[in-house]
C-alpha cells in the first residue's frame, strides 16, 4: 500500500462514530493553533485537508488506528510522524522540486496526487504550507523482500497563501527567526494570518501578514465580527 492510500485509509477510519470525540479533540488543537473554520466557509475543504495532514503527522493519529491497518500500511506511520513541514514554492526550473523558503531545503517530490498536482501547476507566485514524507530502502527492514523504492510524497493537505501576501511573508519569517520560533509555531501563525486575509474582504495583505501577529495571543483580525464574503450560487 502506498503512502497516499494509507493516509486516505487513516482518514476513513477517523470517520468512525466511535472516534468522533478523539477527532474533535485533534481538530480543536488544529483550530486553536491556526484559526477556526466551519462548513460555511469557502475554504472549508482546504482547511479540512490541512487538518488531516496535521492529524496524521504532528498529532500522530495513525497510532490510534494502527490495529486496523495492514502491515504494509503501518510501515508508513513512523515516516508520517517524521514529515517535513515547510513553507514551499514550486521551483521555476523544475516542477517536481519544492523549495522551502523557511528552512532553505529543496526537495524532489516523486509522489503527488492529481488534485495537488493541478494546484501546484496553478500556483506560480504562491507560497503554501505543506508536509512532505520520505521513505527509502534504508527506512525499513523487509527481510528477503525487495527494498521499497525511494518515495518522497507531498501530502494532500497543502494550504495556499494568496499571491498578494507573498511579498509580506519574508519580513514575517525574518521576525520569527529573530525570535527563535519553531517551524510549527511560525507556520501556524502564518495560517492564522491567511485566515484573517480570507475572512475579511477589507483587510489588506500587509495588515494580515505582519510580525505583530506571530504571537498566538495576538490577533491578525481587527476587532469586530468576522464578515465572510458571500459564497457563489451553486
């Protein structure tokens, strides 16, 4: 079983009624760190996929369902927990190379689902928060079985920042580095800023994305109720 299929299986198992309370706790943690979202939000699907990426990596939800996974699925649990989270952009020279502007890493991705590939191909000028998982011949012991090929996979929960925000992100990253912030805290703060920009149509990128909003106690939103843009008719 491949990585993306294993992640889909874990997410499916997370939909069981018996796990509703556990999943609600995981989602509450995600929302506390990155901002709340609801089915009425136009960005609900994107944030939901981002939540599940967080659940199977940072929050290790795969361990909760390990007994219901096959051996070839369980082999992915440790690599998922070691996933590289970054703030990426697609390389201008090679569409399979993702450049992490936070860490400086450049990763050649071998596995991407069709929906994510379409998003990447349309993402010129955009930064996105994503997690990449690697597994190679050195990662597992398989006895007489052939070693698995090298896999470097992009998980399907990338959250894209607006193109208009790109120029404002660099000063925020510089401030985060100066404060010694971790990768998780920095990228979570950027997701709160992304939510602020999308939630209020009158908020400009330079106001939503600012160093003062890095603190979890700060707000990237002006005071007052959230004014969501009207959804297009369906």
